[in-house]
C-alpha cells in the first residue's frame, strides 16, 4: 500500500480561543474519495479549511506528501457551497480560464484550450460564451467545478457544493463528479 498523501496527527484546529476539532488522526491516500459526514458544527468545513491551508493547527500536524503544510497551494482547490461565486462580467469560459491566467499556470491560448476541454467534461462547452446570470444554479456549480478541475489539482476539496440545489440536480451533479473523479484520478474530500 502506498504512503498517505495527506496525514493529520493529533491535529487540533479552530478559530481564536475556540477549538472545533481536537486530536484528529487521519490518513488519505492519493486518488481516494473521502466523504466527511457529521452534524452541523462538527468541524467538517474546518477540517477542509485546514487541509486547504487556510487554517494552521494549534496542535499536532497536517502533512502533504510527508511535508508539513504551510498555507494554501495550487495542488489543493476548494469548491465552496455558494454557487454564485462566479464574476458576473466574465463569460463561462473566462471564469474557467481566470485561475489559470492569474496563477500564471498557462498562457492565454493554452488556458482557453484547457477551459474548453474542461467545460466539455462537465457538459457545458456549448455555454462557453454565456454569462453566469443566464445559467441555472446547477450549471453555475458545474462552472465552479470546471474552474477547479482546470487547475488539475491533486486534491479537490468540496464543502457541501450541492447543498443549495434541488434533489434531482444534486443527484445528477454527484454522479457527474464521481465520473470526473474516476477519469481524472484526483484525491477528493467531500463534505
């Protein structure tokens, strides 16, 4: 069995003087899909934020490939619950291209090509020139997922990304996400 990609040892995380998670031990291997379940306030989102590098443990450690995690990185992308996270003045294609250009991961031509390829994978290529206000909630969330996947992250962290969707759209999105996970082989943590 391969060594873990993500390792938490006695990790305690929280906000200010309030610890939300205490003494967490967890190992996640590359290409695994892990669902985090629990009651509201149990610390699922806090755990995602810590693995994303937005929070530093007050005790214990979080390691990526055996190295202590120090802040966010392009290898870990978060898709949040709110599907209205797309700049409305950018087309769907421009929204997907944006992180590729902003991070200088790719030049304009290569970013456009990858954006279209990724939009194809989420079934939205025909909406590449549309603006977010013309899309349904499920379509906006697929754009957000495409934007994350275009970065080709090793780890995709999803914080209840389908919570605001109706049951039928939520189920379709879950099926599409699992198909993309199988195709792309990224590590998936899903609240």
